[in-house]
């Protein structure tokens, strides 16, 4: 007996209290069969590993994330752009989520094809399927939380699809959205789902699932179970199998880090409920096959809506899938049919997913299609009202400024709803317009409609919205003046607070700007150029800023200087519509850090391997013991007596 | 030293290294990046005759709370109203002619001196200046 096998006083003390030796004995007995298909046994552990990564990175993200219409996007942006290693933590969380779903797909289908769900393991399967569904729910709910364009529309579409479910669909959709539209209430609800409800359910089911795996042991395929006992090779679960697991986990950690580091997860523009959906919008890959299937269905199948039929088919299919242990083994024919259906499902998912990704998105909007100017000579009071109240943030057909382009909005949205929104824009960025009432709102809508459809818009009138972005000639002094005003080096003449108290502006402020307001480095583009930015600064209609600047407006020359400064900034940063946040590229000073990071990572990986080879230094006993036993038996048979 | 022991120490060292590799970025992540703010040096607190003798006004001095008191003699006194005991914000009690911290009953006189209760030091003084137009500016002491 080796010295470390005699328990120390501490071990004895612990053992009396926690029954460790019982646990050890119980877990030590568990063996993992070794055969051609043994590799599939590891995927549950792989999913578990990613779950641990999700929990750790999720807890870290929670330190800075603030759910809310105003704060969700800002706080995620803060995490990815300002917090040290924040982009990496978020990238790990997103990538590991996807890998976890992938591992679960493999785990579930391998269990299915190895018929691991058969008696007595029906409930291991059932909890497994529920865990899979919960994981998809976590993916869906987590996707919304950064509140960028893509996540907003993905959620909108996802819930819309759910809504088509007969009877419970409408109720479920309202429950998830917290109202008729995806908005602030939805963020709160998804946050609760993602942080509390689903993880709690997942943990409960997972304990059950893992306990059941321990109780029943690993399932053995028939080909293996039918072998003579001495050919049923196996390794011990707590020994060699766990050791393999650790190797796999270390390698996966490396892969995950590599991908997360080199392909950091992007963050799109903040969601805007009135902006058209971005071209080429796609669901997460694991929902793609369902999305694609529903897209292919005709509008009507018999008396029913095509989508409803599709959703019902998926629902029924899912239930049959979850209940497969209860009918699969009735007789050989059913068993065979189920096996082939499984093959068909895998093929279906692969084909539909590939199809979904191969479909070309529609051609993106060009300047020609969005740049139809208004040629209607409308000098009415409504036009004036539009100029006063709306034009600082909206254009009609000249591209998005601070708010979306309103061209054609009356074609796609309900007038009544729009009018109500204008009168009471609660929950959006839009301020309440002074003196607005329903009739004025309707007049405005008339004006927008009329301007959206000019009788004749000839090619000659088509003007690219970029034209207003051509750099204007300003002296360097004006720009410098603007910079000083922004940074508060020079006070505003009327005493308004310096911009930097609440805002940052990219490289101009480094990390020195305030974070109450947004970063203003791209403000020039967002407003679509000088005229609207000038108009905006001259009146400052934002509800947060109005109380500060109402009595202390900016002077004409100050506005000029500020605009010049923002214009100058835009030439430096020139963000595009897709502002994907990236860490510093290789080549700058982080590169050396990066390679050392990996060397250290490798060291760490080997250290873990080393430790476990020592902790489990008798790990080979599981194999060696039967071999010796076998040899002894053989000897005994040869000699004709017992050893 | 036996090989087993050597390997044990090696493994222990590697675990510590690994822990540091994971731990240090996490600690760095947890440290909130400082938000620089323009340091406040001067604040316009009250306009001429806004405060009658015996009245007071609280104000923001950057991120700190300020208290401006016009004494019965008409002279302005300004303090950082953070109680020197445990950092609560103290208040002016005109009827008792003192500055009082409600958390643990600390009392200061109208010049900021600690009179009774737990505060160990007088309130931090700020300088109140009357401009030529009669407005009151407060600046760091």
C-alpha cells in the first residue's frame, strides 16, 4: 500500500463529517465502456465545461451590465470599449454560448443514435431535452440584452413567430414582450429570464440529469453489451475518463480563447424601433433551420396559415422527440423507423441551415433609392411646423439624421398609432414636442406622406445624401476653438456646461470624457452633416440637455466651432454604419502581450494536466486490474488449480 | 528530494501561475475604469440676496456636497457638508443654530467646528466670496 493511501487525520476528520470515502467508493465504481463509439461519451462533459465558462463570464458581465432602454447598449459598449479585458469577457461569453449549443446538439443526437435513452434512462433523456430547450432559451434571451440593431430585430421576429402559435401564442408573446412592442419592458423580462429563471431551472435539471447518469451508469450499446464480459473493456469514470475530460477541456479552453481573442464579438448600432431592419438579417445559426423552414412554407396550407402549420409541426415534433424513450422500443419495426427519422432530422437540419446561409440577401439600399429629395413646394404652416419640431432630427427621404428617415413611414405604419406616438413618445428617445396635439400630429403625417411621394421625382433631382457630408472649409482656429469648448478649456459664453461633463468624443478625450451622454465622435455622420447638426445645436431639443441649455443657449459662433470640431473628429474616426468593436490589431504594443498570454496559457494547460496525472497516478488501475485478473485466471485454467 | 515531491512542487507552482493568468485579467476587469471629470474649482452658489441672514443652501461642489450658510451678521460661510465621522451629509438647523449630522448625532457650530457627538474634526471649509455684483462664489479652501 502506498503512503498516500492511509488517510491523514484531516482526511479522517472530513470523512466523518462529509462521508467522502462513501462518495469516493460510489463514484469510483463507475466505469465508462470502451468501444468504437466511446468518443461520444465526452460531449456532455464538453457542454458542461462551456456552461462553467458561461457562468463565470456571465457573472463578470453582470458587474457592468445595466438592463434598460437607455443603458443596455451603453453599458455593453462600455464593457467592450472601456473596461480592461471587457471585450474579451464578452467575446468569450458569446462564443462559448455558441459552442455550448453546438456541443449539446452533438450530445443529444449521439445519445439518440446510440439509443442511450432506453429504459431505465428515460428520464435522463427527458431532462436532457429540457436542458437543451432551456439552453436555446438562454441563447434567445441573451441575444437581446446588448440591444443593438440585430438583437432587436431577431427578438422581434422570434416573438412574432411565437405569436402565430394557436391559442397560447398571443398570450405568450405579450408575456415575453411586456406589451405590444419590443421595448424597455422586454429588456427587463429577458434579463430576468436570462439571469435568474432559466439558469435556476437549468441548474435544477442539470443536477437531476448528472445524478441520474451516476445512478444508472453509462449506457452500453447493444454490440458492446452482447460481448462476453471479459471483452467488455472499460475505464474508470473518476480516473481515466475524467483525465481525458481535463485534456479535452484544456484544449477547448485554448480554442475558445484563440477564437474569442482573434474574432471578438461585435456590437452593432443601438437598436432603433423606427429604423428599417438591416439588410441580410439572420437568426442565430441554431434557429436557422426553423426560420428557413417557415420561410419556405406557402402562405396557406388548406384552411390554415402556412406559418401556423409549420409551428404546430415543430411543436408536435419536439414533443415526440422528447417522448421518444416511451414508444421507441415497442417492437423492431418502430425502432428502425425512429432510427431513420433521426437520420432524416439531422439531414433536414443541416440542409435547411446551409440553405438559409447560402441565400443571398437582397441588394442593399443605394443612395439612389434613398436620396429622393422633396420637390413639393409646400409653404404651409405644417411645413413650418415640421421644420421647427422635426427637422432637427428627421428628414424625409434624405437619410437618417438623429432620428430615422420618415420617408414613406405612413405607408408601412398605422397612422393612428403614429399620431399617438408623436403626441406621446414615451419610451423612445424622441422628446415631447411643444404644443403638439392629435390634429397637429395628423397634419404632420399628411405632410410627411405628401412629401414622401412627390408627383415626379426625376433622375436629375436624385441627390446622394453624401453630398452634405463633403467637408466644408473651416479654419484650424475654428476647430481648435470647438475643441476647447468641448473640453471645457474655454467656457460657453452663456455659461452652459462644457460637453465633456457628460460626453466623450473618441480620441479627442481619450478616456477622459463623461459617460452620462453618448460618445460624440461619430455625431457628424449621424446627423448627416453640417446643416442638421447646426440646427440641433442651436436649439438643443434633447429632453436631458434642454434644462441645461434652455437659458444658456450656444452662440452662433460657438455652434460653428462645435460643428467644425465634430466634422474634424469624423474625418479621423470615420465610423461606418457597422461599428464593430475590435481590440487593437496585432502589430501594436498589445501584440507582445498577446503572445505572452498564450505562452502562459499553454503553461497553465500543462500544469493542470501535470497535476491530474499526479493526483490520478494510479489511474491505470482500472485497466491494469482486469488485465492481471485475466492473466491470473488464464494461469489458473492452464495449471488446473486456483491461484 | 524525491521525484514525487519535485513533481508536486512543480505542479503547485504551475497551478499558481495558471491561477494568476486567469485571475489577473479578472481583477483588472473588475476594476472600474476611472471617469475623469473636469475638476471643479469654483461654483456660483447664490445670487445677490438669495439668502437672508440665518438661511442656508446646499449645493454641489463637483461630486461633493456643499453647504452655504449666511450668518446672522450677513457673512457667508461655506463647507463641505460631509460629516467627518462616517461620511454622512450634515444639515443646517437654523432653529438650533448649528450644523447637525442625523446619522450619529454629530453637532458642529456655524463655523464648522465640531461641538458634540462623534465627529473627530471640524467640517472641511470652503471659501465663500462675494463678487462685485453681490453673487456668492464658492471655491476650494
